[in-house]
């Protein structure tokens, strides 16, 4: 088992972390243990976790981003109250980003804050959503419009849960692993270029997790350094929003972000000094792993979504770009023409 121990949270990684969870639950003497699941994690992941727990109350919601809302937050608060959860209760979030965002938000606000523990079950959850304490719910169509930043007490990452996922979920999370490499660690990117689809990822995942922890520890409230995690996300979020509105089988977050990273790498080459050979290897990485998006990429509509992005400051669309592979530059501004050219670049690849 590998561990990362911080002042306010601890991460355990490996195939034996659930024993560690059981030990911690006994020692901490929580008054009540609640486990939040969705219908998928109840079927596929709960049978793996349940042998390690003794007294608990299961709370189930439906799976999917459209359930990360006030209605479900209220439902969970009410269940906590019905079961007389006091300030010494704990919530274990068993699932991907929706479960850890929603369950964490509920825990951080119930009785002004109770402990919560994340057990991410998706690759995206393991390397990104479960770490860094961004919690919240969507407000109508606005993603993460209401929320707080508070770290879980513990994060237990057992790669066994990855076996419960379809292939495209694994790919989805790999986009964020690659983002961590591109903004911070060239050697990780080089390793990613050479791994096979089915290869064991444990060492690379841990390397990626360490990058996320290093960044959120230095800048938990996204004043500067944490913005580097937004590489690929300005264009990527716009494409994700467009695809959600228009496609019967919309792009997953990682797929949209992969396109965003290609476009923003193009912009980086135009104005931040990323070399053309670096741009070429970034494109090669994503094009070899993600199918080319067949939908339209209407420039004006996408730029409009970018203008409404909550990361913007002082009226400018805010980009994180790359000076080189392994080095990000935050707070970059680009002319609309360059954004349009970057979309055309992706279309013509
Ligand atoms: N997912 C980006 C962040 O945690 O800041």
C-alpha cells in the first residue's frame, strides 16, 4: 500500500486499502457510518466494499450527472436526519465524481460539516474528482454552480474497482492523467505514449495522483497554480456542453477534454512556444486513443460557451496553455481567430 499523508487528509493507494479503511473506522469510533452509492456502484462496487464494514446505513441515488442536484442533496440530508446522524457521523462516498461531489457537499454542510471519506470507483474519480476538495451540485444547466471546497478526511484508492468499468470509462480518466503529465511531468507523458490499452496502470496512476496533490496543496482555492489543472478545459467544456445539448450519445468529459487539449496545444504552439514536434506528439497520443468527433464544432456557439465559463476574469476568456510539455502557463488570453483556427486544426487532423 502506498500513502500520501497531508495535514488535513490522507490518501491510501493499493489493493489492500479496504483493510486500512476497516481499521480506521474502528479506531475513529464514528457515531454512524453512511455509505452513498448510485445504482451502478451499488451493483458492481458495493459487494467489494461491504465485507469491510460492520454497522452502516446505505443511501442510494440514481447514477448520472443530471442527479447531482439540490433534490438529491436534500434527499441525503433528510436521510441523515431520519437516522439521527450527529456531528460524529461519517459519509463514505462510493462512486465517481458525481457521488464524491454530491456526497462531499452534503457532508460539508450537514450540521455545519461532518467527516467524509472518498472511495473513487472510476479512473477519473481516482486521479481527479476525489482529490482537492471541490464539492458541489449543478444548478439547472450550470455545472457545479453551488458548492464549497473542503477535503475528505481519507481517500482510499483501490484499482480493483477499475475492473468494474467499461473500456471507454478507462479512456475517459486517462485524459486527465495525460493532462497532469502535460502540465507538470514530461517523463509521465513519455510513459503514457508507450503504454498499451490493457496494461497495468497502477504506477502511472499514483504518479498522476501525486501531481494533483502537489498542486492542490500549494493552491487549494485556485488563486494561481491550481488553474494549471484547467488546461484543455476551456475549449473542452464548451465542446462538452455543445455535445450534451446536441448529440444522442454525448461525448464523455474525458473525450471532450481530449479535443480541448489538442486545440489548446495548437494555441500554445501559436503563442506560448510549444514546439511543433511537441504539438505533434500530443495530437498523436489523443488521436490514437480517442475516436475523432464526428459532430459539428460551430465556432460562434462554442466561443459563446467559453465566454460564459466561470473561470473567466475581467471579461477575458481564461486559458491555461503550455510553454512546453511539463510546463503550464496560466491566465492566457487569445484572439477569437486563434480559437477558431484551433477548432479548424482539430477538424482537419
Ligand atoms: N478538476 C480540477 C481541479 O480540481 O481543480
